[in-house]
C-alpha cells in the first residue's frame, strides 16, 4: 500500500483492515508470521513517512489474531520483532505487543533500570505522535484500496487451486 508522508494511526489501521480480511479469506493460512518492524513509529528518524503509535500496531495485531482463529481456537502465529532506529521506542513496541499476546496489562511508567534515561522525557510506555501532518488524501487512499482489493479479488482461492 503506498502511503504519503505522515501516515497516522487512523489511516494505517483503516487501510490494513480493508486489505487483511480479504487476504486471510483468500489464502487461509495455516500459520501467520508477523514481522513487527518498529521503524513506522513516531520518532523514528530513518523512516520519515510514518507517524504511528503503539495503538496502531496493537490494533492490527489484535485484528490478525482474531482473523487467524478457527472454531474459537487460535491458529499458530510467529511474532517477530523488527528493526527500529529509535531503540527505546522499539523496546516499547515489542513490550506492548508481547503483553497483548500474553493478555497482560502493563503499567504506563517505565520501571527503573540501567537504560531508563533513554525513555525520557515521558518515561512512559505510550508513544505520542509528532505534529507532522498526515499528507495522505482520503481520495488517494480510497483509490489505492479499491485497486488492491480488486486485485485480491482476482486471486484464485486456495480451495479452488488444484494441487498435486
């Protein structure tokens, strides 16, 4: 999905939701491998196009986990940490996603440890989005989603594929 600079939580999660449901329905994977790169988080200076918070990542992971269950049973998911150039935010992300998978609630305050100063100035788990404007025009996002969803619709469902 092509995104313009400043992609925020709402733009990202809306696009993800529109795309992932037909993808999962079409491919019906037995196992999901989810790579959670942290370079889309606000504050990561190497990837300037995203302005996401932990909430966007948690929203899409929850949706993946819900879509990848059958008969009330969670199917296998391999969750991989991914790169991020703001190390404290990367640790925040991996901590939040691990807690989500384990269904654990976390305190917002970062506990005392040797690297605590890296988590300033807030010293808390949540990540605040920057003031960078979201340059994604709703009509451009809608056109991209229409094209992507139409392309997914052209994929032959797994059950219809003949195999050896």
